[in-house]
């Protein structure tokens, strides 16, 4: 199949690599414009662009998807199908170009969790399952006819970073199967039906990231893992747009506030009654009492430091009863 690929983050890169490995021809990559990063505000290309250049794949980075020259250029490739993975909404004049249609890989079981942040929202909402879906793009966001889906069970401890990588692998498989079915014209689509119990997956806001200690322990735990980049003891997912981390201010006994991002927590039942008190031995554990449960902090990222375990944090910070959560 001759494909034009639309995508920007790591998730998109791995999907494109998988299509190439499966012997499909990527005629061009369409990705976001380069961004300025770091203190020097140097222009930096994203990883998928660098990969495309290294593999002699033409790269287009339009600011305006309705630009006439861009549309003419896209048409000139004569692609069979367009594939969209983690990209912005396409105008109708673009997605109607290829004869076999434009398909999207989405990280939820549509029609549930339409929107920009399905990986985060399913965890924040405490769901027990999610999945991946491929569908034909139409004029409404994430509303086109479904081609293939795969359900994935998730536990109460999995983080956004871990779920991202699971869905990345499952997404590659379902995307390749979808392309093969389109190539053979052997697919059957299913219309999405709306129902009142459907959840949405809107873009993450800055306000969402700050922990509200008035919520219950389960809600706070789910928010933390739903925004966490944690993969394992040695590695975090580096995509901040996927895993920006939940945070709070820790005020010490001198009134100094320090911003702390939380990456990994664990819920436990407790008989302690002092709401929002901090329990610690200043060696190996630190727990926050939230009503009838305790939230045990396992990994965190203090402002100005690298991510660390709670043991590493307590080696340089001695917590007492005058410390406060803000």
C-alpha cells in the first residue's frame, strides 16, 4: 500500500516504523512544525522527522492544512490511503483525497473516550479496561466508522507511561491488520453509536495537574497514575505532553514551599484519623492520611532534582509534624 503518514510523537513514530517493516511504502510524512526548546530556544526537529529524513522519506510540515500549495503537493503523491496517528484534526479537503480513505489509530475503545487524552482519562476515571481502535476519518472528531478494535484490561496500579507503551504495541498490530484489510478490501465497518454513559477525553489542562487534597484517596491516586511517566525503577516516559505529572506544594517547618511531582503511589487502608497528616519514619516510607486511607508515596520528582524513590528523597529531607500539603 502507498501511504502518506500523519503524526508527531513517539507513538506515531513506532507506528510508522511498523508499517515500513510490514513492507508498506510511506510516500511522505506530514508532521508538526519544528519547535524551539531549551534555554537557547534552538529549533529542534522531532524524532519522527529525523527518522523520515534518515530513511529518505519526504517530510512536509504545514502550518496551515488548508494551504493550496500544500494540498496540491499532497495530491501529487497519489497515495492509496492516509494514516493518522496522534495528529491534529484534518480538514475535509485533506481526508477526502485518497481513494481508499483516511484512517486514524485511536487509543481507546471508541465511541468511549473520544478526544485528545484517552490514555490519561481512562486511568484518572479508574476504568478497568481500554483499548485501541482504527476508524475512517469523517467530519467529526473520532466519530468515523470503526474498522478494528482490541480491548485491553488494566489494573488499578498501571501508570500512563506504562499504558502508553502497552497501547503502542497493540496499536502497531491493529494498524497493520487494518491496512491489510483495506488493501484486500476485506474489511467490514461498524458505525459508532452515541449513548449517555459515554466518557470524553478532553485535552489535559494545567488546572487538572495540581492535586486537590479535598478529593478522596482513590481519586488522588488515579490522578497521579493517570498523569505519571513512570515505566520502571530506571526509566520514565519522556513525552511530557502524555505524562505531565500531578503535583503539589510541600511546605516545610520554615514556611518554604517546594513543588513536588508524584510518579508512583499506593493505596492502603488505615485506622489513622488525622486527615492530611504526614506519616514517615524519615528512612523508608512516607504516607499521607486521606480520610480512611493512606496514600503511600513510592516515587516522586522534587523541583530542581531528578526523579527519585521515597528512600532517596528522605535521605535529604527530614519531615516533621509542621510540614504541610498545599
